[in-house]
């Protein structure tokens, strides 16, 4: 009898233990994961809007500096920036008096035998490049008439607006592109594509739910095509003003301290190396990429290289179609006047020296640089560059979304 009772006890114990272990375990409800605010911001970029901004710029023809069409384009850009919410836009004024305003910009780069003007050695096939100065090569009579006014000398203007940081308004990143062009086309790619990119970034960052720890300045340069004169004027006028409160003790910094300068110039066309007959493929190549360049010979080369890799990382995280390629031969672009003063990089469709200079973009400074020349695959390359910069600059500036 006793053994029966003991056996029963153990059977009951086993049953109780099994019931405990087999009973459903109450698990805590999963904590919702907040969306990545940088991804949300990048998602606010849109191909149709990017294209529309480029199209808006092309209504002013090639926007050659020193002309009424250039000044009208600047007025239009300012109106767009104000419509985004930048009520405090600033025009920087300077004078342009070249020794000879009729002088072309220099010899065709592809005719230079060894180096691509600081942009590394040429490799592979080359096509002749240069600046078109013949109006009759533009078959569109209306566009030819729009571009007919020659460039004059004298006063010039360019424009910038600023997203002011909430924690460190005394520090900023500069994001730029040049809005002037030439060649008797519409300057859709050079540099409507970069100008529209900067404007679209300014639009996204102007949203009232976007806060940044550090400031971001969006600059549209003038006179790039004459030798980076607009960027040089900015450096000459603003460099010594960095980090100074005005008025003193106000917490207002008209020129925050420069943390980095990022230039965008020609964003759309990566169809590959010229063929033996000098032509290039009609469509964007599947292996197209966003070129991120720094200058290895600059005084701030180490910081610029680090900045370039930060942009490459942002490309991997946020760009939807095209990867990034980092190179050390940044040259002949509006970031050049900054490169010995602050880490400076340039984003573009191809390497500036040894690829664009070797004829990889046959529309460079030509009548064919028109909106209608480019396909959605081309425009999407520019959008991917915008995603890259927005992702990187939002990270670097400490961007957050607030309710």
C-alpha cells in the first residue's frame, strides 16, 4: 500500500512539472522600432521633383554668367528657396573683370598628353573635348536666340541659405553647386543637375519637423565656368568671419566654422569610355556609379578622405540604384578653393580629370547639354547622388525628426 502511495506521489509530481513547463509562456509585447530618421529624410527625395527642378533651370538657357538670363535664373532660384521656407536668403556680391572676356576657357583637355590637369593620368581611349563657342551648332532657333546675349563684365551675384543647427549653430557643412553654364545648350547637366540636387536637399532639410545639431549651408555658385570665381569670392569674403557671433553674445553666427565643403557638378551621365570612333554608348551603363573625389595633394587631404568615405558609407546605406566610387584626383571644381582650408570633396558622374576630360561625356559644354538629351536612367544617377549626400550630411549634422 505504501509503495502505491509513493508511486502515485511521483506520478502527480511528474504531471505537475510537465504542466508547468508545457504551459504557454507569457512574452512581453515587442517594442516598436522607430524608423531611421535619415532613411525617412532620404525617402522625401523624388525623381519627378528632381527632374522638374532641372527642367525649371533650363528655361533660362545656358545661364551664362554676366547675362540677363543668368540674373533671371538667380531670381528664380531665390524664389524657390524662399518657397521652401528659407526667408533669410543671402546674395554674395563680387566683381568679375577678366583680362579678356572673349578668351575661351582653355585648350581641349583631351589634347593634353600626360595628366588630366591634376586629375590623374589618362587611360584608355580619348575623345576631343572643349567648349562650343559657335551658336550655329545649336539647331534650335529659339534656344539660340535665348543664349545670344554675350557675357559682360562687372558685378556678379550668387546665393546661399542656411539650415541653422540647434546645438552647434557655430559649425556648419557647405553643400554647393554652380548654376552658370555655357556652350549654347541648356546646361541641364553642367550644372543644372548639381544645382537641382542642392535645391532639393535644401527643400527636404527646410521641413519644420527636421532639426540638426550643426548648421548646413546650401550655396549656388556663379562664375564657375570662368575659373571658379564665385567660389573664390566666397572664400575671400567669408573665410575670416568663421565662428564669430554677430552681434557679440547673440548666439547668431553669420559664418559658422567650416567643417567640410561638398561640391556637386555634372551628375547625370556615366555611359562609359568613348569607343574607337569617339562615340559613347547611348544608354547609362549598368555599372554606373557616383564618383566621390578628394584631392590627395591638398593640405586637408586626410580629413577630405575621411569625409569621402563617410559619403561612400551613406551611399551604401541609402542610395537605391548606383554605388559610389572614391578617388583622390579632385580638380577644377568649386571645392578646389576650399581644399587647403577645410576637408573638401566633389560628387559627380565621372572622374573630373581623366574621364570627363577624356570625352566620357560628349555633351559637356556642348549644344546637346539639354534636358531632352537625358533619360530617366541618367536622371536617376543624379537622384542617387542626392540620396548619398542627404544621407551623409544628415548623419554628419546630427539630423533628427521632431513631432
